C-alpha cells in the first residue's frame, strides 16, 4: 500500500506545474485570439465586398435600363415622406429601393461588420416600428444602407427642379454615364454610417456619402463636405467609415470594388479647405474624373 501511495504521489502535478501550464495557455490565447479576430474580420470584409459588388452591378443595370443615366439618389424630396403628399402621389424612394428589382435582396445593404445595423435600428432611425406600413419600412431599410452613394457627382441636385407627368418632384438628377470620363477612377459607393457620437458610429448605414469638396460637381447645393476631427459628426469622414481594419470598401463607376484607407479617399484634395490639389488623383468626379 505504501508503494502504491508513493507512485500516486509521484505522478501528480504540483501547483507550480499547473500554474506554468495555465500561464502557457493564457499566452497562447493572447497570441491566437487577435489572429482569430482578424480572420473573422477578413471574412466579414470579403462578405461586405461581395455586397458592394452586387450593389454596384445593380446600379449599372439600372443605368442600362434608364437611358444610361445614373440612378438618382432619391426620387421625391425632401421631407422623408415615403407615403406621398397629397394622398395618391408617389412618395419618396431612395436609390437602394430603385435598384431593388435588380438585387432582389435587401440584406446585401447591411455590412456584416456594422454591429449597429439591424431592421429594428433602421426603423427606429426613421421613427417607425414593426407595425408601420410596408412602404415606410422599405424606405427605412433603404435609407440606412451601409453603402453610401456619391450623389454629388453622380446624382446632384438639379439647377432647375423638374417634375414628372404626375407632378412628382425629382430634385436629384442622375448624370449621364457619358459625362464620366474615367469610370474606373470615379467613386460610386463607400462604407457609410448613419451617425457618430464620441467617435463611435451608431444607427446603421447611410444611403449617401459626402465628397470632400463640391468643386466641379455643378450642383447648387451640398451638405457641407467633411468635418475632419469632429468626433460627434457623421460627416467626420463625409459619412464614410473605416470599419474594416482602419479601411473601407469602395465601389467605382465601372463596377470594380477595392479596399481603401481614409487617406486614399482624400487624395488630391484638402478636406478642410475643399481645394483640389491634384485633379488626376482626385477620385470623386469632375474633369478627368
């Protein structure tokens, strides 16, 4: 019995040995967890990039069906009124709704890396609930899409606001594809946010983004451009946001999508003064853009 007891005692782990094993596991976890997190984010970025590709192709299909004009940012304006006033008039519709016949799936409007974008959040942003009409809900889902549209250069406000035969206002006019001389270098869609507080995005996405300057846009109105350093303005980066490892997905007018850093979005322009310093490097639009 004494020999068996001795063998059992000799085969047991000491407290020091257990602590060493625990320390090794903790070190391995500290090394591997960030790697796993990066791998998950890479997968989410790739999924978001696929969504961007589908969104860009939907716009290009719209362009082919509508006399080679870019999709308007919004049809109807500007009271955020999807119901229509007076009764029976066609209400406001935003570009993700106008391209929905080509995508058939509104879930591609949501970036998997944006933990704030849910159906409930989308409805709350517009003051709607699950009991709201389908017209209102679809409007809310479209207006909070995670890919913002470069409206200023692709669908600016018209100098003379026209109306269709039913009397509906169409303040945003899609530019002809022919005026875009470098579609492979002209930004169309970028990762976007609804709002910002203490440098933390909330509320999902935003159906439009703001270029860092209005120059060469031929628009009589814009929303003011970027607000660099303002941690409480959704326009800090013009409503874009680097949610993918300090960068974002960007779709161009020719339909290709690539990953960009914030600094690359302001190449050739000073977002504080709005001055264009290198038109060839400027990616948002204008002559040669």
